[in-house]
């Protein structure tokens, strides 16, 4: 068994897929989650896929004493991947303090305690949202950070700065900041996937819920953007590929291969896909006709963003591999699984 890794927010969407890949790579996984946006059954799913049940601690990471107890109870944690955060952009506009408190306090508690317990590396979940609407495409890691469009986006920028300042001030660990583009899809086993609470805000869950009849119609937010078909362009990355990048990042830090104490990587495919293209590929792949209509633009949406993932390809030795068709098929399989189980 390799080193012990703490996965905060590990019952969530990206965290659960990462726990699977860490266990597949031989790491011992401890998951911490308060289940505010996830479900305990996810731990069963991870066990069914990997044959190993990860340790699970239900706790709120804002509670520093409980976090300290976790480090006492699980000695020799060598690396932490910090997924725990609140992530709904719209909600963050309405409840900014909830977002600033949850996303910043949890991180600061972690940064305070890591040195005491000999943790050597921290992987942080950041977002391409830090680039806003980039001036040039594809966007690489040197692109300027633009003023955040929401309190959520601002927490990602501030968290990146908090980590960088802490490491530069001499904290005895390294960090890798991963800027995700648009994570989509589910594990091919359909044992784990994305479980949006309520009406989905993101495109793909809305697509699959419309396709299965939970939602009547998908609204496409605008076809008058300055893009080839007028709809917005994003870089949709398969969540299992994304999860594998975290394993590479952990390996890199624990093997002390970092070029800098804090490194930043874009995680995307390098391919921009429009909303209308995605719908077409979904229909072709699944054979399901989607009921959608073009409506007005959604406030705050940027026109287009896709990654230059060359640095992650070259330095991390990681590449997004899945095709978009396979990725969309995995999301559809997950939606069908939820129906079969009577969950949705
Ligand atoms: P998610 O909501 O599915 O997972 C986050 C998990 O953290 C949830 O299980 C939640 O219960 C838990 N959590 C939240 N606050 C907590 C706290 N105080 N204590 C303990 N657990 C807590 O979200 P996700 O999509 O898996 O995202 C994971 C990370 O990646 C987040 O930091 C998110 O901001 C970031 N990210 C996500 C996307 C995306 O599109 N999904 C894009 C860029 C970055
Ligand atoms: N869209 C629709 N209809 C919908 C939902 C979305 O047309 O019902 C469109 C949006 O207008 C956008 C595209 O689909 O053009 C993607 O929208 P998402 O909401 O799925 O994703 P975003 O790119 O807006 O934002 C997501 C996360 C952010 C994160 C960002 C980058 O919500 O938290 O990806 O990682 F910061």
C-alpha cells in the first residue's frame, strides 16, 4: 500500500471519482465529508468499484478541533486533496458569506494543521473561472486572472492566493493548484456520478434529466454569441480523466518532483465545444432526441473558454483521453442507473 491521502469532500462528484483512482493506484484513502452536497451511499459505490472501502469521517471541516482529531485518528497522512467547498455560482451571489466562510475557513483550518502532522503536499481544486473571459484562446496558465464574476469565483482566486502566500512564507509542504475546465460524465460502472440536488444549474445534468423526462425542456442560453453557431463554447473534460490528474499531482509532490513549491495546471481537453454541438453529439450517441429551445443569454456567462492543457500533458504526464461521445454516454448511463434505482 502506498501513502495515506486525505480526500476532503470525497463523497462529492469529483472527489469520489478521485478516491477510486487513488485506490486503483494503490494509495490508502481517508475521506472527509459533511454530506452537505452528497450522499453516504457514494462510499458503497467506491467500495463496489475498487473492492476497498475507504475510511470515512463525517464532519464539517469548518470545525478545526474535529479536523485535528481526524489527523490524530489517522496518523501519517502524506497528502491532502481539498475538494470540500460550496460550488453553486448562483447561490454564492445570494449567500456570499456562506461561500466565503465555507470555502476559506475550511482551507485555512487545513493549512494550519498540515505542518503539525507532517503532510507533504496539498492539491487544490480550482477552476478556469479564475481567467474570466480570456483575451486569447486556448487559455494557458500564464493568462491573467480577471476580476471574479461571483463570490464563488472569488473564493477560488482567494484560496489560490492563501495557499501561495502560506507556502511562500515557508510552510513545510508543496502545493499543486488544478484549474478544472468543465467536468462532466460518470464512472463507466455507473456506481458513482454527479447527483445534483434540485434543478440542475449545469448543462449536462440538465441535458440528461431532460432526455429521461424529469425536465420538460432544456433551455439553450443564447445563440447570438460571437461563435460559429452562436452558442457558448466550453472545454468539457471527462471526470475520470480529471480524477487521474489528481493521482499524478499527488505522485509529483510526494516524489518531490515539483519545479516550484506551488505549481498551477490547467485540466482540460484542449477542445472547445459549443452547447449546440454537445446536444448534437448527445443525440447521436444515445439515440435520444432532446427537447430544447433557444432562450435569452444567461447573466454572467462568458462566450467561450477552452484550455491549453500542454503544461499538464508535458509536466504532469497526464492527458485527457476520453472522447466527448464516450463521456456523454457515461452521463446517460448514470442517469439511466438513477432511474433504475428509483433515485430520480
Ligand atoms: P461536490 O459538491 O459534489 O463535492 C464537494 C463535497 O464537499 C460535497 O460532498 C460536500 O458535501 C463537501 N463539503 C462541502 N463543504 C464541506 C465542509 N465544510 N466540510 C466537509 N465537507 C464539505 O462538488 P464537485 O463538483 O465534486 O467539486 C469539487 C471541487 O472542485 C470543489 O472545490 C469545486 O469548487 C471544484 N470545482 C468544481 C467544478 C465543477 O464544475 N464541478 C469546476 C471547477 C472546480
Ligand atoms: N447552459 C445552457 N442551458 C443550461 C445550462 C447551461 O445553455 O440549462 C450553457 C451555459 O450557458 C454555458 C454552458 O451551457 O454556455 C455550460 O454551462 P455550465 O453551467 O454547465 O458551466 P459553466 O461553464 O457556466 O460553469 C461551470 C461551473 C463553474 C466553474 C466553471 C469552470 O458551474 O463553477 O464551469 O470550471 F467555475
